[in-house]
C-alpha cells in the first residue's frame, strides 16, 4: 500500500472523521491555517488516483469518501514500520520506544496490561 504525504494524511483524517464530505466541508475541518479550496480539491484528486478516496455526485458538487478505513491504513503503516525498521520484531520496536521515552517498569507493565485487555476484548468478539 502506498503511504500518504502529510497533506494527504491531514485530508484523510478529516474524511475519516466526517465519513463523507464535500471539498468545502474538508476545508472547514481544518482547525488552523485552513488551506485553499483548490489545494484541498487537488489533494482529493490525488488521493482518488492513489485509490484512497472515491466520490459520488451530490447536486452540483461531489461527496468524497474514504475507500479504506483508518484502522486498515493504520494497520498497514504499522506493519510497514515494524518490517522496515525493526525486522518484523515487535519486542525490538517496543524496546526502542521504551528507551526513547524513558519508560519505567510500571509504565511498561501498564502497556502490557493494556495489550492484554485489548487482546481479550478482541477474542470475546469472535
């Protein structure tokens, strides 16, 4: 899967939150220093070419929507990060982040507990 540029990711974040949106609604979704309408329209066209977005007519404009979920994109990016930078080893990645963030034992235990809770929650939904 292709990666998103920073601008594309910002637009996708808004689109994922809104589910469907016109270009104007995406522009309005920016909190600070809103980009120009034409800039957002161009980014949406690029995202459509990359296969991340599609549109449907709505009156005299278009309604855009994501063709993959935020969860799917996040999973693919995480797998890519894990594979390309940590040799596919989650323990190596976790150790890297623990060192970089100066986590102590209690914080690491809390992370393990959160992971266990999430795994158990996922198993109960199967």
